[in-house]
C-alpha cells in the first residue's frame, strides 16, 4: 500500500501539527516530499508531492497567497504543510473552503519544526514503504513468471492470478475470445462466452481499452469487473479481467494485474510464434498432399501423424472460402489488416472445433481459405460433413463476422490420392458460389455435370451462352412474353425423374397440362424430353441457365 497523508500525520515529529482543511482527503497518496519556497513551485510538481512552505515568497500579498495555494492544489500535490504567523498570519478563509471542497489537506506545523527533520522522517517512511512494495512486486512477478518457466498455459496463469487477487479472473484475446477462466466465476463459461460475443460488449471493451489502462466495466449480462488491456508494442492483444465490485483496485491488486498482463503478453507472443510455425508446417504438408504426383503415401502418413492428422483410414476435405477475401462479398468496413485478423480468428476457432469433433483431423490456413482434412467416422458420412460445414459457417459469423462458403469432397481412402479430395472440394466450392452466391455449401456428390460446365465457363463463357441459346433461351423468352411457366415445369419434371404425376402434384396442375407444356417446349426449342439425346441437351441447358443467371 502507498503512504497516505494520514500516515504522515502520525509521525512523532508532527504531534503538534494542526489540520486546517481537507479531513476527507487524508487518504491521498504521498509519493515524495519537496520544499516550496518559490511562487511558481506548482510548475515543478508532477503529482503526489507533500509540499512544505513558509509562504515567504508571497508574504504580505493575500491575492498571491490565494494563487499559490490554488496552483499547488491544481498541480495534484498530496497536501500542503505550512508554517504560519512568521511570514503569513493565516491561510485565507476562501482557500480553506476550496481545500475542503477539493478534499485537499492543508496542515499547519509549529514554527520550531525544521523542514529537514520533517523531510527526513517522511522520506524514510516513503522509502521503506516503496522497498516493501518492490519486494512484494518481485514476489508476485516470480510467482507468475514461474508459470511460464514451468511451461504452464492460460489456465495456470488465471488460476495463479485469481489466487493472488482472491477474485475470479479470466483472460480474452483482442476479439474477446475466451482463452481461460479461473474457478469462482459467477456465471458459466459458455454464458460468459455468449455475452462476450455481443456487439455492445465488444464496443465497450474497444472504447474503454483504447487508453491501454486499467478500466472498470459494468455491462448488462456480465459480472462487474476491472479489465486491464494486454499490450505489446502499443498494440492491444487482449484483456485480463478480474471480477469484483470494487471501483478501484488496491496497490497490491494493481501489481498483480500489471504483472499478470505482462506475463500474458509474453504468452501471447509465444502463441503467435506457435501459430505461425503451425500454419507454415501444416501449409507445407497440405501443399504436398494436394500436389499429388509421386508423393509416397507412407511419407504423407508419417508427416500427418507428426501434425496430429491420421490419414491411414482416409479422409474427406472441407474447403472453407472466406467470401470477403475471395471477392464474392464486399469487405464492408474491414481493412486489409482487420480482414486478416478476422480470418486468423476464424481459423483458430475452426481448428479448436474440428479437433474436438474429430481429434485426428487437421485444419490449415492457405491463401485466405481454410483446408480441413476430416478423418474418422465423420469423413464417411456426407450428411455429417454437411452439418459440420454449417457449424463452421456459424463460427465465421462470430469471428468477423465473416461469410464462409464450403466445398465438401467425397471420402478418399488412399492417402496418396488426397489431391483428388482437394480438387473435389475446390470444384464443389466454385459451383456452390456460382449457383448459390456467398455463404454457399455443396457436397461434391451434388455437383454432377456442373463440374464440366464450370470448367468450360472458366475457359470460354461464350460456349455456355451458346448452349443456353440453343436449348432453353427461346423457351425463357416465350415465358417472359406470355407469362407462362414452361422453364419451371421442365426443371420440376427433371427433379422428379420425369414423373408426370409428381410434377403435376408439385405445380398444382393436371397431368395433361404438364404434358401439354412439355410438348410446347419441344415446339419452341425443337428438343423433346421424350428423346434421350434431346433430354440431355435440355438438362445441360437448364444448368447453363443457372450459371448465367447466378
């Protein structure tokens, strides 16, 4: 604890001192002692000083005495100790009134008291307290640093900080992703996580943490807390939070929070190194896997096992494309750095989730996309893969928010042919975006002939337009001119495997009406659904239409 004015007044040398004003300010902290016998002493104060003065420099001038006292108060001094009767008869009443309002102690000391004696005794108290505080600070630092030396992680850090503070503690990264929480939180971790994702909570942290100083946070849904930004090179990396109803921490609590934040910054720096190393190693592995060629399966198996990925039973590939990065969606308010940070957060969340879902899987960050090799039972189940993709899309919305499109491959049993899985996922992603736009999801088994059409589209879009004009184009224009539903009828007819009955049921029409429409399509386009070759061309024409209109 720092030295206060009240503790200074307990010195034997001040037994005859008299408090003139500021009884409510005796808890003001004293950092040093200085003699103020020049009229501009306030210009040399930095705050917390115990100012000793006979007011010789302003004797005989009440206005200058008032100005002298006011300026000392305004400069943030801890207290003013004065000798009256020799050079000033008394302190002006309006100054006493102002000191009372500002809770600023003014103390009258006897004429016979030497300043050197008071300075010596007060300084000794301050130095002893500072030495004790330094020793306490070093003990706290050693305790927290020991966690890093022993290889401890976030959970060890928050538990030790909580023990020292005797309060629940949690730590979050700059995006308010919960990294660890100690025991004793007044709400469940999941509830805390959900509240931290609210827009107003994120805004409150960002605004209050801008000054990079300890701040008080009282937001609905969250427990009252003191939060200290974790900073390195003037860049906020996260927040260390102590759950408490106190408006200000004690000096010991401040030490614990500051040292904990320092250790947290070190841990975050280590996390960054680990993250970059992991991205590089996994990226190299994924590059080799999708390159195919002469890569030996046993070599890939060994490297995958080193990275925690078991390809021995095969895998499916999820290719996660961030739509803002690929240009499918505008970036809105995301600059280059903000988008990169959001993608990294998304990648980290995907890695954690996939590892929990299928521990032998692997996620890698590659050019604004996340490549996931899904191993285990999920890899063989297309529906489970689709559900996994939907959950991952939700992670993107919470991380940025980002829009994420997903391409899913089939199961590939041979590790040496995983390049096929990647290519399938890539095709599924491209077709999904083309047909569905941003936030699309498609399994390769649902791609069908779109794969060939998309390849042609990317090389020569004019061929796709020509295919459309030779098949569906004239029917489309007939629909527009006559307000008919011929193209829709054709699509539903193919969807129901050319069943007139089911097509009629979906369109709420008679079977004869459906047959009439199909005959009308043949009349307009010259292609009949009842001839195999014509039917195939009409099916391709519908898909060409989807590519052109998406």
